[in-house]
């Protein structure tokens, strides 16, 4: 596992941040030595196992949808509530501009601290969240705005209250409605993309994945528990499930893998945002040249092919 390498890199990164706060320039000899030391610490991250990539996909300091919206979009206006029951903070979204183009953007929300994770239910949305997402997407369809979704969830929330409020129906309705949109739909798996919780905002024309993201029918722990009755074999499950971005692209499910900095997006968020910006711009430009009927056929053909 790469935990030790990342911990060493994090320790060195804190030293670098401390020197920056004191006004020490990047070309200072001590800073240069620390940068080299951090690069050496991250060297084991070149050849990662599937289990390593699952670990990276779940890392708490990995950029999340709040960070992506701030870095990639302008004029963001959040929309809350499902207009039926409540607002679910596990889904975050609204209207924004991407390179001046009006878009609707939404996705699963996680936190960078334990408190934020609890507040956002670890990115596990309830029916209210998926109905909020549907409201935002239906509005995009009405006004002809492209839809960009960010997927990062271990799955839909499995609690009793979620089932009582129609979890399965909410997910199914989203998937059905998304399959019929006449606007471009781009989905990006940025961390975990598991089960129906991911598919509920992932019926798209183009599926992009960050290099260390994973996409699967369920978690490796759940897979091992079902198949072998032993969740401790989750590392073995990671290999069997073929859930990494490279595996998913090879299978024809993902259309593009967006490269990440060595050690994960959290090591150099600005570089990651640059790569994401180029990938989204290229994909959006391609899709916006298609008519509504062409987009509809393209999306349906994609999923029938899968």
C-alpha cells in the first residue's frame, strides 16, 4: 500500500507550506531540497495496484465538487431542495458558466473533515438529493443548458428513512429521465462511483474519469462480503472487480481518463483543474455541435452498447 509514501509526502508538504507562510521563495535552497524530498517520497506511487487506487479515490483531502465548482466555473448559483420534502446536502448543484457558456452543474458532496463528512452523509444521497438533482437537470433540459455531473459516492444512502421516501424510485426516475434529455450530458467520476447511487446522475453522453477514480457495482468490501463472506479480502476483490479508470476505459464504459498528479489530485490541485478544464472543454465542444435528436440517440446507443 502507498499509505506510508503519502504520509511522508504530507509531512514534507506541511514543512513547505510553513516556509511559504513565512515568505520563503520557491527558489530558496531549503525549499528546493524539500520539493526534491517530496518527489522522492511520491516515487512509489508510479506503479499503483487497484487497492492503492481505491485508497486514493477515498482520500479525505482529495478535491471534491465544491473545489471543482470554484476552480472550473464562474457565476455559480446554488439551487436547494427537491420541492417535495427536504434539501439533501449530499447533492450539491445549481447554475453556472463554463468558459462563458451557461450550464447546470451538480454532484455528490463529501467533506474534507470528519464533521463535513457527517454533515454531507459521506456523499450518500437520499431520495431528496436525487430529486433535487432531477429538478436541476429538468430545468437544464427546459432551457437548453448542458449538464455536467460529478460522481463521488460509495452508494445511495441505505437507511430506513431513505427507503420509506422512495430511494429506488428516485434513482430509477433519474435514470429514465436522463436517458431522454436533448442537451449534452457529461459525467465525471472524481472519486468513488458505486452502485445505483452513481448511476442516478451518470446516464450521460460522455463518461470521464480521473486517473485514480474507481467505478463499480458496489464497494470492494461489499463484494468480498457477498462472494467470500470475508470483507478483509477487499484487496483481492479490487483486482477481480476491474474497477480502475484504466479498466473501465478498456471495457468501453469510460470515454476518457483525465491524468492526475503523482500521488493524487490533492498533491497538486491546480494541475488537476487544468487537466479537467481541457477535457471538459473538448468534450463539451464536441457535444454542442450535435442536435438534440443526435444527442438523444448518441446517449441511448452508448448505454445499449454497454
